[in-house]
C-alpha cells in the first residue's frame, strides 16, 4: 500500500477455511447479534507487532488494537513466551490453592496504583469487573443508587448494560435497576465549551442534582470512564472528576474509575487515565490492554473497601488464572522496558498534530480529540450545526481499510473515527495513518 512502512515479517501461509466458508459458519452457528466491520468482511489470521495479516498474506496497520486491547503489540515475544511457559507448567488451579502467579501479579499491579489502592480481584472481562465494583460499592456503603454518565459504555452483562448509556448497546429487557445517568461532559456538543474555564465544575453539578432529585440523597457510587471510549474518545473537561467525586463523596458514594480502555499508559502522560484529572478513585476497574488480548480483567480497591465483601465468599473460576496472570505480568514488564507510555505521548502528539493539520483542509472534521494513543476524529456535515456525518464516516472508515489501515468507529451517531493502535507504533506508522486518513477524506 502506498506509503505503508516496510516490515520484514513474513506471515505463515494460510490454508484454512475461506472467508466465505467462515462467514457461512458464523451465520449458521454464531448468534446474530454479533456484527462485522466492513461491507466485505476481512479475515485476519495473523498478527505481529502493529501489523495484521489477512488470509492472503495482505498486511494492514492495526489502528484500533482489537478495540484497545492489544496494548504492547500482537504476539509480543515476551508475552507469548510467558504464556507458553505457564501453559506447560500448570494452566488452571483456582484461588483455592496457592499459586505464585496470581499473588505476584497482584503485587506488581498494586505497585502501579496510587494511594491506598492495593487490593486486586481478578476476573475475565471488563463487564465482570464493573459488576464486581458495583457490588463492592453497594456492600461497602449500604447504599443502592449508582450515578453513571450519559454516553458511557461499561459492558454487556445485565449490570454493566445498566451502567451503559447508549441505546445501541442496550437490549429492550430489564437491566439492573438503581442506575441513573448524569449529563455527558462533552466540551464539543454540550452547553459548556472549551472556552469556559469552569466547564468541568458546571458539568459536574449535574451529578449533585441527580443525587438530590433522583435518589434518597445517599448513593453507593459514581462511575465514569476516564475517557469515554465507545462514546467516541470524549475527553472529560479539566476538573470534572474532581468536582464529580466531591459531590459523590458528599452523598456517601464511592468513586469508580473505569480504566478498561484508558489505562496502562495509553494516555501518554500518566499510567492511569484518572490521573490526568488529578483524582484518586476508591475503586478502579481494568481489562482489555491488561493482558494484550487474553481474557483478563481486574478490580483494584483499598483494603477497607475490600473488607466489605469479606463476609461472603466471592469465587470466580478463571479469575487469577495462572496463564492470564503470567501474560499480565509480562505486559507490565514490556510497557516499562519498551517505554510504551512515552511512545504513546510522542506518537499521540504526532497524530493529533497531523489530524489537526487535516482539519484545516477537510471541513468535514468537526473535532480532533483525545489523549496519547486514544484519539477520536469527529466528522460533521456542517461545523456550525454539527450535524453528524455518519454515512461519510462509514465511507472514510471503509476507504482507510482499502488503503491498508484498520481503525474503529464510535459515538452515538457513529460519526467519530477511533484511532487507538497498539502502543508500539512508530513515527513512520503515524505518518502513514495521517496520510491515509487524508487520502480517504479526499475521496469523499
Ligand atoms: C470502558 C469499557 N468498560 C467496560 C467494557 C466491557 O469490557 P468487556 O467487553 O471485556 O466486558 C468495555 C468494552 O468495550 C469498555 O470499553
């Protein structure tokens, strides 16, 4: 593909079922609520670093990392070796017996947390992590109500679906009740813009009002993604979490940060997204990038809050699985050794500067936003009315794929391009992304 940085990696020859056969099997035997990207779906059979390969050996630059999950690069040799070693030693024990991997991982992960966030619970997915966080908050406070945010995505289990605030992801069935959604703190579309230095405090006021008008006045928790991911890389205004946490705590609530997408150094300046807001939550949930693609997630909290669920047994068959923990430990080592947080900062700045440049020539770009390698480019038909350019966004997304770049798409109207590649991309990769987006936009 034009301008794609070279790679000496040679993928294996693929000899399995064809994409048509795979599609037919999916249609017949996988549930119909799953969907695939692209009019003609692509079949990815191998990954290496920031590269993905289809069944013909065609190479793509991965600009979305399996939805922000491949953190240190596909099949990173150290992560693969750690998992393989553990596979050959013991795969499954449960926490009923002592095994060093889960204890070591908990210690190493806790060392990455600020304040008194020192106790880890391991589960398998972000949804489970959020469910457990809510259970803990309710047990610890003896309160029931939860305040989440509009435009949030917290998962697909009945509990997490209740926290989620996007009709696209909510089935028309009863969700866990007791959740209300405060105003989306969006500087681009909301009533308070980036030119208002008090915007963070003003948006946070809705948390207080929701507690006062919609609950008994006592809540169990306030939960927010540190950057709204599925919602289109919406960055919270400065000071927002500080004020929202104050309101929540004043009404008995614990503060939960969902770091499923924004954690592990992706924001570039900090290891955790909430740190960009200068706050320390009471409970942090994490998944996706924690394991570079294996089913691994965690809830981290303080010893005092953790005690609240100690009066019952909490058991999770695969939580703390030795293979997943070995993989998670290797991910932490690689992030550190390869200085991937610093790379997120540098590459994120390069991409943002490049996308801002594109915004000067492509009127369809309404806003470029994000932190580090968690970026969004929102497309609008008109910069004044901000009418979402959803069809155009789909066309650009499709054109990028044809040009060799795979990215994501999000936001309530599906009009925001999401760029969240593995954290190991190079300066040449970032240039290719900018040039490819330029070409795709020019083709509209
Ligand atoms: C911010 C956030 N929280 C939670 C989840 C749910 O994670 P999982 O799909 O692993 O259940 C997601 C998934 O996209 C997410 O983006």
